[in-house]
C-alpha cells in the first residue's frame, strides 16, 4: 500500500527536461534561421495581414432587395410600359424584362392540327408513334389531319406557332433598373443600405468609376459590362447576374462599409447548348365569352432575367482568434527544428555521428560504471533500493 503510494508520488513529483545538442554548422544554421524566417513571414504576412486572422468573420449576411425598372419601349407598334414588360411585377430580386412576345389569340378547348414540323403526317400511323409526347402543344389524339398535314391534338386551339418572326423591342437597352438593398450582419448588429439616403440619387447613373454608389443601372451598361451580343439577347433572351458584394472591415469606420457591384452572364455555360437556349416562358390571360366558354390569350415571352445576388462578409477584431493564431504561429516556428533534424539525421554525410550524439544509448555497463562513486561528482545515477519503479528514463538526481 505504502509502496504503491510512493510509486505514484514519485511519478507525479518529477520534472523531465530535454537535453540539447548544439551543432555548430554554418549551412545548417542558415537553413534553420531561414526556415524560421519563412514561417514567421508566412504568419505575419499571409495569415495576419492578408487573411486578417486576428478578426472574426460574419458571412451570414441578411439581405433584402427590391427593384424598380423604368422606361418605355415599342413592340409591334404598341407602346409597352413597366406593367407590360416586367415579370413578375412585385419588384423582387429576380425579375425579367420581356423583349419579345409571341401571342396566340383566341384559344378555345378543342381539337386542331399541330403546328410543329416534327408532327407532320400523311396517315394516322405517323401520329400514333407520337402518342403521349410532351413536346406537342396538346394531347396527341393519334389521328392525322390530312388537309393540314399535321397530327391532331386536343387542348387549347389553335396551336401556338412560335416560328413567326417578331422584331424585339429595341428600347430595352435604355431602361433603368433601380436596386434598393439593405443588409445586416447579425453577429455585429450592423445594418447598411446600398446608398446614402441623404444623397440625391434621382438623376444619377451607375458607373464603375464615375459613380460607383449610384443604385440606378442602365441596361445598356450592364450588357456592355457582361459583353453580350445585344441583338442575340433581345431575340432569344438571357440571364444576367447583378452581384452586390459587401466586404466590410468593421475595425474601420462603418461608413467605409459600402457595396461593390459587378455583373455576370449567368447562362454563359449554356451558350452553345442546343436545347433551351436563352430564356423564355409562357403565360396566359383568360377570358369568358358571353355564353360562358373560357378562352385565353397565350403569350410566349422572351426575356432578359436579372438576378440580384447579394454576398458579403464583415470582419472585426476578436481576442480569441488572435490568441489562437499567435500560439499557432509561435508553435509553428518549431517546425524549423523538425526540418533541420530531418536533414541532419538523414541527409547529411555525418548523419550517423549526429545520431549517436542525439540519441544516447545507455547500457547496463555504463550504469554499473557510474554507480561506483566518483568523488567530487555532483551528478550520479542512483540505483537505490527504493521500491519505486521509474518510467524508464534515466533519473538524474542532483545531490543538493
Ligand atoms: C415530314 O416532313 C419532312 C420534311 O420536312 C419529310 O421528310 C417527311 O417525310 C415528312 N413526314 C411525313 C410523315 O409526312
Ligand atoms: C384539319 O384542320 C383544319 C384546320 O387547319 C380544319 O378546318 C379541319 O376541319 C381539320 N380536318 C379534320 C378532319 O379534322
Ligand atoms: C437610347 O437613348 C438614346 C438617347 O438617350 C437614344 O439616342 C437611343 O436611340 C436610344 N436607344 C434606343 C434603342 O432607343
Ligand atoms: C442593434 O442595434 C440597434 C441600433 O443600431 C439597437 O437598437 C438594437 O437594440 C441592437 N440589437 C441588438 C440585438 O443588440
Ligand atoms: C451620408 O453621407 C454624408 C456625407 O457624405 C455622411 O456624413 C453621412 O454619415 C452618410 N450617412 C450614411 C448613413 O452613411
Ligand atoms: C462598352 O465597353 C467598352 C469597353 O469595354 C467601352 O469602350 C464602351 O464605351 C462601352 N460602351 C458603352 C455604351 O458603355
Ligand atoms: C450578334 O449576333 C448576331 C446574330 O448571331 C450577329 O449577326 C451579330 O453580328 C452579332 N453582333 C456582335 C456585335 O457580335
Ligand atoms: C551490473 O552489476 C550487477 C550487480 O550490481 C551485475 O549483476 C550485472 O551483471 C552487471 N552488469 C554488467 C553488464 O556488468
Ligand atoms: C537493498 O536492500 C537489501 C535489504 O533490504 C539489501 O540486502 C541490499 O544490499 C540493498 N541493495 C542495495 C543496492 O542497496
Ligand atoms: C518494477 O515493476 C516490475 C513490474 O512492473 C516488478 O516486477 C518489479 O519488481 C518492480 N521493481 C521494483 C523495484 O519495484
């Protein structure tokens, strides 16, 4: 019982320290200091100054976007205003400006021939293979209308013919988009708007260099920034991203927390796709005849879809990441030793010699030798008769 206690006490009440081997070598010394220098400059330059590791970041941005488009255009001799060409009309962060509409008037429920070329036929057999097709404008009945030369469908008739040539509205390039964006960084409770409400913005126009904080964008400018072919875009439609980026360093004045706008063509990966090129969608307006039969007017709209995408990070000094990173930096300086040890003990010519110096092997004989007391020696390895077991390391006990 007492021996166990004693054993426990001695194993707790010991202090182990490491013995150092000093290698007086110029090349190795230079390499060691160089390695330390690289590690220190990595931490100071990259981790602290560039990545700002002393700050805590909030990427969880809360954002709200409303938009308003203004301008008039002419499509098919009719003047179009905002209510005609904006879809959906609520002023959301994602909206479409319609540049071209193919209208199919007076569609009633019934049976009529298809208009698509792939549904041409000369006998019913040609149509039976199309039964259940989702490409048709209605449900294929399996019968061939030989006078028209097309398969018959059941659905809204007459079938839409979207091959008609319509000149798109050219004035859309002069439309302006007003974007109101308010954000909040919940971690720091910081709220910002994308323009200063005390400023007069009514007549301003966004320009990357001249007026980078104006929230009114001309479509022309955006298309030019994304290097779009305007003719093609008006004809087929497209998707454009308006990216609002907030990068705020809240260690500075909060008035420096301002948005940065950029534009991108979101459908760029599908430029050469065969199917569904551009952007279009259909919607219908429904009416009733006097006798109560429903009919509708179908619109196939080609539009430029704008997506306002808000991203952001705010950063502010915080003690915890600073302390953690300082400790990491200090610890990492020791990596130099690992590198130099590797070279010293494995790659140098006298590796064996250094190994012998670094890793001292103690044999029984040496212990026996040192047990014979030498007068004047302060240090001695004692091998007492104590009942305590050592951890295996040599115990150096100082004779105070
Ligand atoms: C459909 O039209 C194509 C040419 O446009 C023709 O080659 C084909 O024979 C026609 N199919 C039928 C079943 O009439
Ligand atoms: C074929 O279609 C035409 C309209 O394009 C229609 O007047 C005619 O009645 C149809 N014929 C048959 C047999 O359904
Ligand atoms: C856009 O506006 C400018 C003048 O502000 C005008 O010269 C130009 O013709 C307009 N573009 C279109 C397509 O209407
Ligand atoms: C956030 O800041 C506003 C003032 O800017 C203050 O009224 C509100 O109480 C703060 N909210 C929290 C959770 O601190
Ligand atoms: C708006 O701008 C004025 C001066 O340009 C500045 O003093 C004020 O703090 C700004 N307000 C906001 C909310 O940024
Ligand atoms: C379009 O961009 C080019 C450079 O990218 C510039 O030279 C040109 O003036 C711009 N046009 C308009 C209308 O902004
Ligand atoms: C845009 O595309 C149309 C049709 O593909 C082409 O005729 C026109 O030259 C293109 N314009 C530019 C500026 O590339
Ligand atoms: C060390 O000394 C012990 C007795 O103290 C002896 O039994 C042992 O053989 C010695 N070992 C060597 C390697 O001389
Ligand atoms: C250890 O103690 C025993 C008696 O308990 C004694 O005979 C022996 O000589 C001691 N050995 C040493 C190395 O002190
Ligand atoms: C040391 O421990 C071993 C096994 O753990 C035991 O056999 C031996 O007697 C112990 N020696 C002393 C001096 O307590």
